[in-house]
């Protein structure tokens, strides 16, 4: 749950507004379709048959649920980090590994070709070795 809280701290007010608007639009479309289908009188000319009312309702209900959920979650999300600092969790720095030939101890240049399996040919002594074995 700690990761979720940290993600929510980085949500800006603009992103919350966009999520709320999109959720309300989708939920509103679903409510309009449901309202239209079920407000029409039964058995009159131009009224939708029961099959279309049920079929349309099955399509509209997910719109209402997903749109409502999106709008509510966007509204209740915590505000952005105003200080401009990044999260307190720091990723370890990526270390560039230097490979050397196990036969002659010569460094492998950046322009050396390495196979997908890790096989490389030393440009100094011309012997083959695998960098994954090191």
C-alpha cells in the first residue's frame, strides 16, 4: 500500500480534473442511455422493445460504473507534491560494468560486438569468451 500512496502523492490537480471530467462524461452517457430506454412507455408506437432495453442496459451499466469509479477516484486522489522534490525512494545508480578478457586481461572496447548469448572476441588476443561467465 506504500507504493500506492507514493503514486497518489505525485498526481497533479490538472490530472485529477481530467480524470474527473472523463469519468463524468462516460457515466453521464450511460445514465442518459438508461434513462432514455426505460422512460419510454411500454407497448406504444416507437417505443423500444424489451430486448433492446435489456441489451442497451447491459452496455450502459459498465459506462456508469467505470465512469463513476474514475470520477470518484480522481476526486479523492491526494494532491501533487508542491515542493518539486522527487519521492524519497531512490533507485540505485546504474553502474557501467567494465569487461576484460580473461586470457590477456585487456579491456573490451565499447565498439566490440557481443552476441545475444554474451559471446565476444577479444580484439587484442583474438580469443573468444563469454561475458556472462565472468
